[in-house]
């Protein structure tokens, strides 16, 4: 495929901007708010956050939509209900029948 590894200079975050952005988002939106006791706890927290990141979190580059587009829910479906995600750190909102 012609893909070759290119190493970054140590202590040069501007050379890996995309990685720094993702790691910063994970830290600010998730890990700064939880206490991790062991590797299993960290894995469970990160899995939950990544599920939120790809299914519910809005992204400006996608026109304030999530990577997995959400279906439109008409008002006839019922009232708006908050659904906790990432252990209650974040919420998504959907309509549920009363």
C-alpha cells in the first residue's frame, strides 16, 4: 500500500495535532471527572466514552451531528427524556411515549 511510519520528535505536540486533540477531548470530557482504580475500570470508562463520542456527541465538522446520524423524532412520540451516558457525565435526549 505504500504506507510508511514517520516518527515525531519527542515533546513536539504540534507534529501530532489530531492525536493531541482526541487525547485532550478524552481527558477534559471524561477522565478529569472520574477516579480510575484499575485497568478494568479504565477500559470500561473509555469504552463507554467512545460509544458516547461516536453515537451521541455532536461534532462541528459534521454540522453539529454525531458520526452515526440520529433519526428525527417527531413531537408526537412523547415527551423529551434525558438518557445518561458515560456514568452520568453526559446525557443524550430522546422522545419517549408517555
